[in-house]
C-alpha cells in the first residue's frame, strides 16, 4: 500500500515530463498552456480602491472623493490635497492665487534638498507647502492659506513663512478676514534656523492683523505639529479642528519616551484638545463651508467690509 502511494506521488511530481496522453475519440482536448496564460482575468488598475485606516472597510475611490475623502462607513477624515479642499470651500471661480512664483532655494547647502523639493513639487502640484490667495465663501470675501501635506508633509520653510506673511499683510490692506488651514509636521529641518524664524515672522504679522481688529480663523487638520502649532496655528480668534485630527507640538511616541509614562487615551486628538480648551469646536468636513460662512457673517465689519476685493 505504501508503495502504491509513493508511485502516485511520484507520478504527479513528474507529470510535466511525461509524454502527452493519446486523445481518445470524442474526448475533449485541453490546452497544455499554463492556466495563468489562458485566463481572461484582468488586473484592477491602481488607485481604484482605498482602505479606511480606522474601520478597515474598502472604499471605491471615486465615491470617497465625491464624499470629500470622508469614509462613508465610519466618517474617518482622510487627508486631502490643498486645492481639492479649496474647491470644496469657496464660491466657484472666485479664487485668485498669490505668490506662486516664489520658489525655495537651498540657503544652507543641505545635501539633496533640491531633489526633495523637485519631487515634492511633482507629487503635490504646488510650488511650496502652502497655497495662498483670496476668494469668497458664501459671497463674503476672505484671504485664505492652505498647507499642502503632499509637499514635504506641509513643513514650514522660508518661502512658506513668507507666503503666509504676505497673505496676512494683504488682508490688512484689503480689510479682509484670514482663514488658515494648517497641515504640517513642523519646521523644515533642511533650512535650520531660517525655518524657525518663520514662527516669529508669521506671529508678528498676525499681531498686526489683530491690532486692525480683523478676524483670523485657524483650522487645524491632521496632522498639525511642531513649529506650526507653536506659531500661526495657535493664534486664531477662533480655533476649529476636523474630527480625529492629531494636534500637538511633538508626536505621542516622543512624548512617551521623554516622560516614560502612558499618555491619556485619545491624547492630542481634536476632541481631546477641545475638552481641554485648546479648540473651540470640531467640525465635520461636509459642514466646514457652512460653518465658516456663518462665522464670517457674524464678524462682518460693515457696509464697506472687503469692498476693495
């Protein structure tokens, strides 16, 4: 019996080397070509599906984009490109981009920095980690800035700080409110102390805006960390955050390693920050345009408000 079993195994192991079996009359012929080559199955194109990191459901990417990149099952807010976010917020056709010609150089001669900048530009379709300009939201003029997470994780370099500062200064000239959407890992290490200078520069510009009694709304999205949190992201008259956004100065793992303690559950989330007085309200992405429009109407300066736009 064991000999018969061995013979059967040996037969299957050497089947490919045996001569083809003669075909009996009326017997169906089978191709000797491997199954993989005869299969008509086609591979699905990349980018067709997305997996939600919170609930694990697989989402049709087209439906996800139509839902402003919010999971249709658990409402998890995916990260969203700056221009895509802009289009969901403003009145159609009202955006005028500013300072797109400003380009970052390599002031400290940091190795491979130019290559990283070129790669970031191709990946994000913006010239720097912030997009600035003017537009209208529900008919009300406003100056806007959006950090671009796909450009070196929205890190703040010299040009980033300069573009934000210029946008704030023009808002003062136009007597318009300012809304900044923050998405950043912090100051850009390739520019060293020059990137840290931008914290003071943007903060000083917002101080001038406050003296003119003009509204500044800071919207914090996932993630907002480092020098951005320590400067313009935390200086708003009103602070709004998206659900689940991580907000802080440094990441939870670094804090845990430094303090050698377990962090409170949900620490650094938007909801945790709201509970501890750092955030005024947490707003779903689908409600953001209506919320901003309502806040802008509450803070209108008068009949001449933004009339020079």
